[in-house]
């Protein structure tokens, strides 16, 4: 390790970084705001998705056999489902149990003792891993023999799935716009430092510096801008999370909010990564544009 | 070392700086480039390290076809040459020491090597005692000597000097020219563009004379003025 080289390089980066403090602060601030918005957005999206998937995960398909369904037909369905990777659990409810269940659920309002025979068919409760596959699995079951009704809360599933899709699409657009704005501002900051140092850069080139050598300090500057901005953002987000979350829970008691669906460290890592990445890309582009001419 | 064949250079503004110039300079040669101001001496030197691209013709430096050289290969070319620029091109915010070290740093030299070579180069040009000063705190001659030290520090095979004594007093001039001679004796090819008549006349080296972008004479042991010694009157 050549410490002289490292020292020289860090000196260059520091000199660039401190030369244009006002502009540097602007770039960092923009990244911070961008990342705060991005982080808040990701957090809300994850919470909503968690909410949605909580509901979705409780959805089950109720399969009613016809009254004349044979045991063989029932077994056929059971084994088909057991081999279907989308299916999580299958619970068989014989008609007798179904009656007991009905009795329990209606709290005796329906007096089942008046029935001379059990009117309920055999039933199967099917749960799937991915709520999105509910309609397909239901359709597949309908095609089997001995099947009467196949029901699931169709509109709930469809609406929630739709909502998830819309959220995801809006999210992508919003994130793209944020990143673009932050990238443009960092790139302008770097362009100013490049401009301030254009004489130095041309002299570097005349004595034989490679593009990479000239680029490195600027890339580092962009990286620092990006990381500093996203660190500030992470601090702000963490503060907001701990101050606002309890209030949110109180304000929306009927919503089963679940903060644990957001993986804190992973989110922080992602935000830092995104911040550093736009810094590097933006400075790479603006130095490259200068070197080409 | 240098081979220039039918090179013409027309700047974008239409100025024809070089007109069908051909010139061969061998390894280890010492060549003066003379001619009136604006006849294309600097332009010719700039072609050799590809700061400028010729409009037509072929340029070969140390076996490299400079006119065809890809952009990415230019740094490697420049590292093998030392250039003393007419306007010095020193970095104002770096000290003398740093300005010289800088030329080594860009080549990726190890800092141990830099610590060894920079003081040597500064010592050669007699600037060791001012190594911590900034160019703005130096006289014109001292800046010029800093530029020379920077050109020498990488031990180039080819040294291009554009008016290297323009700001030096006679004794400094003599010292620098002796330094260039010593470097030349060690095998470095040296090309000096100059207006300094005394230097050219005293050293009696090869003299290439440019006029309006054309080479008009090329003498093995020439004088600054054409036909000196045949009774021609000197002026300016
Ligand atoms: N970058 C440029 N763009 C346009 N024209 C230029 C450029 N550089 C030089 N010239 C023109 O080219 C001609 C030759 O210039 P050059 O600098 O090569 O002369 P020179 O012989 O070095 O002069 P001097 O002895 O004064 O240094 C001049 O007419 C000058 O105006
Ligand atoms: Mg010149």
C-alpha cells in the first residue's frame, strides 16, 4: 500500500469538496430530500403491502362437493392439490363437522336439531401461498369432477391485487423522477467543480494523466455527496419513524398497522446504496462530458 | 525519434500554421527550431504530443503514429515525453514541489520514487530552496525553471522545449542550456524552439528554420540568422 498516493488522492478529494461548500451543501440537501421522500414512500408502500397481504393471506377457497360426490373424487381433488406447488394447506370438512360448525357459528339461532337430515355437502378449505394465484387455483378446482360450488371473496382479492399493482407502478414512476432530479443536481455540482478546475484538468492531460486518474477524485466527490445526503435522510427518517409511529397507531386504531413488515437495516442499506449510486453516476457523466471535448 | 511527413495544419479559424512540413529527427539529436513569431514553432511541437491534430500528413514519434493515435492512448504517449510549455502551465494552487511531483503522480509512480526524483529535478534547475513556494510567489525565470524540472522529472526519451529561456537572465540561460546538453548527452532527444540568438549561435547545433509555416532551411551546425558569417547585418 502506497500511503503517499492515498494521502495525495484524499487531499485532492477534500480540496474539491471544500472549495465549493455552498454548492456542495445544495447537492447534499437535494439528495437528502430525495432520499427522505424515497424512504418514506418505500416505508408506506411496505406497510400498505403488509396490510394488504395480511388480508389476502387469510383468504381461503371454499370447495363444496356435490351431494353425490364419491370418496374417490374427493381423494382425487385432495391429491391434485397436494401436488400443486401453489397450494399451502388443504383442510377437509366432512358434512357432519360442517353442521357442528354452522351450529357454533350461528350461536344456536338456526336450530339444527329440527333438521331431519344434514343438508350440507362435504367441504374443503384451501389456502394458497400467493394470494395472486387464488383465481387460477379456483378455476382448476372447478374443472374437477364431483365439485359443486367453489367460492372465495372474489372482489376483495381482485381489488387488493389491483391496488398492489397500481401502487407498485406509481412507486416506480415516483422513484424514477426523484432519482433523476437528484442526479441532475449532483451532476451540476460536479460540473461546477470541473469547470473551476478545467485549467488543472487540461494540464493533467498534457502531462499524461489518464481519464480514469482525472475522474477518480470527482467520482469520489459525487459518492461523498450521495452518501452524505442519504445519511442525513436516514437520520431524519429514523427520527420520524420513532416519533410519528406511536401517534399513527393511536390515530388509526382500526387499521392493523404492522411496522415489522419494514426491514429497517435493509431499507437503510438500500437508501445509502441508492444515494451513493446516483452520486457516482452523476459525476461520472459530468466529468466524462468535459473530458470528451 | 521524430518523423514528420508532408504535414499541414490549418486551424479552425482558417489560419494555415504549417504548410507541407517534412522533418526527420534522429534518436539523441539536439535540434533548434527558429523563426519569426507566429511561424508555427509552437504549433509544430503541439502536433508531437497531440495537443493539436494535423489537417494532413503523417507524424511518427518513437515509433508511434501520433496522427492516428486513439484518444485513450494519448496519456501513454505524453508520459514518454517531457514538454516545457511556452506559457509554463503551472498549477497556481500547488507549490513548486507539488507541481513537479504532479507529473509523476499522474503516471502512477510510487511515492517513494517521487520523494527521490522530485528533489533531484529541483536541484538540477537550482530551485531546491523554493520548493515550498507557489508559482505566484516566483519570478518569471523561476517559474520557467519549475516547468523545466517538471518536464525532466520522468526522465523522458524526448524533451520538447518551447522557448525555455524566454524569461531567464544570461547566466540562468547558460545553466539551463548546459542542463539540456547534459540530458541530451545521456541519450534524450531534445527539441528547442527559441528566439534566443546567443544560445543558438554559441551552441552550433542543428537549426531548423520555419517561415510562414514552411521549413526554409535545415542546417547541421547552424546559426540563428541565415547566412551569418557571410557578412549579413544582425538586427533585434
Ligand atoms: N489555437 C489556435 N487557433 C488558431 N490559430 C492559432 C492557434 N494557435 C496558433 N495559431 C496561429 O498559428 C500561427 C502559428 O502560431 P504558433 O504559436 O505556432 O507560432 P510560434 O512560431 O510558436 O510563435 P512564437 O514564436 O510567438 O511563439 C499563428 O499565426 C497563430 O496566430
Ligand atoms: Mg510559440
